[in-house]
């Protein structure tokens, strides 16, 4: 494949089918570009002006302010957003951080704020530097990273990883492998060996998963904090911290890339299965407020965990050939959990989102160790880590919509309106993807090339999709199988067109207490609750908000799980300039429901889910369900009432 900036693995790292495309090869279009513009005009584009942690006095700009993870976190999202939009204002912001970082490198090779030597913060900045290199091919980055890893190699054993860096060593290894594939320096793999050995053993933890109940059943947090000076206590703390877990999921995949041992593949699968079984909720995530918190949909999930799980999945998809399941999960999180935790204009965010979220307020809730403001929408609810780290979600997602493939081809792994540019056999190829997916089931691909070129094109058929349909230049193709890639190899001509249809039937999934979620394709649906927004602090548009319900939320859906299509009607509209618009959702479902008068607030959240099926003698009502990512108040895990049991 004729593209010098592609990362194909050097031995002894395994060859993989899927190869990263550099930042900028994939361009957002349609509603997805609108979403990035919203982000650029929201917190990401203005954070330096309103939040001291990444302001001019940041330790990562040479000041005396915050000198740990917040500057690097911010850059990890700011940089890809700036270059994807080719936004000169944001590029100028990004270059300021990059230039200070590069100029901070000492003769020994270390970099960053000199008064904070923590390995962890540098792991994050290295990921940001990689994206900057891919966008600009700035040769300073390769030399800089080589000198830093040489410094780390000389110092890592006398100053080993500890605390957060010990839990998050996978981020370090990700950057080491990236540079190794560029330079082939053998000491980098020796360094990776040491980092693997010093990192928390996520492989064992995921394989022999110990946390089958919410963490509060194992550790009282107040008592835990009192003894937090012993090495084993620190390890225990980090092993169930939700963000660490989300990051750690990629570690077995990196081990597999290095060793080829199947047990590492199994560890990733086991991790996701166990987290879903014991802590999973309907939006594709697992709970953690701030530690793994079980399956109750009123428990919270931290925003940092959402974006880090997405990044882990993006790595897993790249490394494993059989990646359909992981791509399906990535789409579910990106199209539900990610947008749900922001206001429509991305000028405020939550620290914790709840799948069943019926009141957003400063109040005591059943969090494990988060504060009373954790679920308000604001600038810095609870802790500032999410204010800094939230920016990577959409931007990194775009980079991984498409991959190059080892057999000199392309793969559409995740669907969204986009275009991809690549050179194959010395021919420039552009594939345009026109779609309103995930709100619509139609996707059109158009090939642009100046001369004919032969290559394989793979299209992912999601596991949830039955009866998928592909037409090539109007001719229907056969054998479209759910949960697989459909491979088309031909001599492609300019103007060739592929039409992909992914029928989105109504699907019911079962959760805690036999509750149900309603899904259509990758979209999870939630009860539409009328919302009253109350400003409680700050200056608009970057204010802090509480949200109160102005309509009932305690409904059981009237549905037969065996034939859900019979109980819902679908109304599709247009995707507006604000894709996740709570006033104009792009698609809605209508169905029948019954109020459950005994299902009430407990600890300022929706109370314990009644065990389904339930019975209610209340009147049958019409209710509306909207996409989960649109609903800031919602029920998305419902009790259900059987339709043939007295539904007067």
C-alpha cells in the first residue's frame, strides 16, 4: 500500500488485517461534521478561556498552575478536532501546547512540567503528539519520542510505575509500539517488556474476574481511604476504578499483538462479557461512580470511562481480525452514551450519567464515592478530569470509521457520514459515504479515482442486522451474513456505487430484574420526559444546570418480548443541524404503557426496578420514545407489562 504514513507492524509484532489510517485520511461529513462544529463552538473550542486548569498558567504551558493530566487530556481531543475541521483557530491553540511540550525536553530526554515527574501524564501527552504527527508529519515528533523513551528505559526500573501509571501502562505501550513501527529501534520492545511487567495484571483480573457485585459490597470507601497507604490497597483501588478498567481492556490486545497467544484474545472477550454480565447497562457501558457499581440503571457511569472505553475498542478492532462484536459495541456507545452526557450545544457535560435518569440535581445519590453534583450538566461537576478528557470522544471515533487492510484494501468498520482518501497501487482513491446512519438504515458509497484500480473493499454487517442488502451499481449481491465482513474485490472505476441497506428491526434486550431496553439498530430508545432546565451557577452558555421532570416517568411498557415489532410504530424525520436535538429528535417510537404508581424516587433517583413482568390496573397510555443520546431525562431500562393481561 503506497502510503508512507500508514502504520503496518514490524516484526516481531504481529501482522494484522486492519491498519490504522493517519489522522485526516477520514473526513467527517453530514451530521457528523455538524456534531464536530458544535463541539468546536462549545467547551472544546473555548475551554482555555473559561477554565483555569488549561488556561495560560497551566503547568503544561510553563506556568505555575495545574501540572498533572488536565493539559495532556485536553490536547488529546483538541488536536484531532482542530485538524479534522481544518480550523485555524483551533490549530493555533493546539500548536501552542505542542511547541511548549517539544521545547520542554531536557538533555536527558524527559519533558513536561519539571515539578511533576509522574509517568502517567506523559503517557497522555504522547498520544496527543502521535495525532499531531499524523496530521502534520512534523519530524520533530519522532526524534522527541525516541529521546523520551530512551530516558524512560534508563530510569523505569529505579523509578517504576506506581498508582495511576501502574494501572494505565497500556497507554504507554500503545505509544511505544507506534514509535517502534516507525523506527524499528529494538530497545523499544525491551522497554515495552518492562512496562508490561510493571502494569497492573489486567489479563488475570479479566480472566478470573473477582468483582461480580457492586464494589460497595467488597469495600467501604471511607474505611478503604483510611488504609490507602499500603501497596495492595492501592492495587485493589485501581483494579475496580471504572476509568482504569475502561483503559485496561486494551492491554490484553496489546499483549496479543506482541506474543500472538490466544489467551490474550480470550481475556478481552472475558473482560467485556464479565463487565456486561455484572455491571452492564443498556447504553453499551458498564457502571462506575467512581468504581464498578453493578447493574442498577440508576447507578452512574463516568464520562471519562465512556471516551476511554471507546479508545480501547478502537485499538481492539485494529488488532483483532474478528472484530464485529467490538465494532457493534463501539457504535452503541458512540451513538448513545457519548451524546447523552452533553447538552445539545456541548457547552456543559455530566460527570456521571444514569441510564434511568429522572432528576438531574445537586443531591445525595447512591454513588459509591462521587459527590452530590455528579449528574448535573456543567463546566466542572464533581472532578475536573472529565472536563479535560471529554474532548477525544467524537474526534478519535472518526479516525477509526475506516481502516486500510493488509491485502491492499479498505474496510468500513463503523458507519457514519464520511469520506476516506488513500493511495492504492499509486492511484488516489476517495470513497464517499453518504448516510444518516444510525438514524437511517441506508448507506451509499461512491468511488472516485482517475484510473481503474483493483482492491478489496470490506463492509461490516452488524451482528444485530438480519436481511442486510448490498447493491453494486444497481445489481443485488448475495450471501450477506450478519456478524461478518462482506468483501468485494473488483477493478473499481470512477463513479462505482455501492448501496448498503441494514434493516433496523425493533429489538428487546433483557437486563436487571428482567427489565427491557428497546433498540433499533445501534440506537437505544428512552422515554421522552418533559424537561425543565434550571440554571444554578455560572455564565451562559457555559453554565451549570439542573433538570427537573415535568411529566411522569414511572411507566411499564406494554409489550410482548417475543414479537416487539407489533407494539411500536416508527416515525423517522430529518437529522437537523443539531443531530442529537432534544426538540427535534431524528427518529421516534410510539407505543403503549401503564403507570406504576409504587415505582417512585429513592435517594433522588428512580427507585429499584420492579421485577417484570409487572401488573398495573392504571389506564393504558400513549408514550413516546426518543434516542437515548437525545434524552437528558429518561427511562431506558423499563419494566414491562404483558399486553394480554387486562390492559383496559
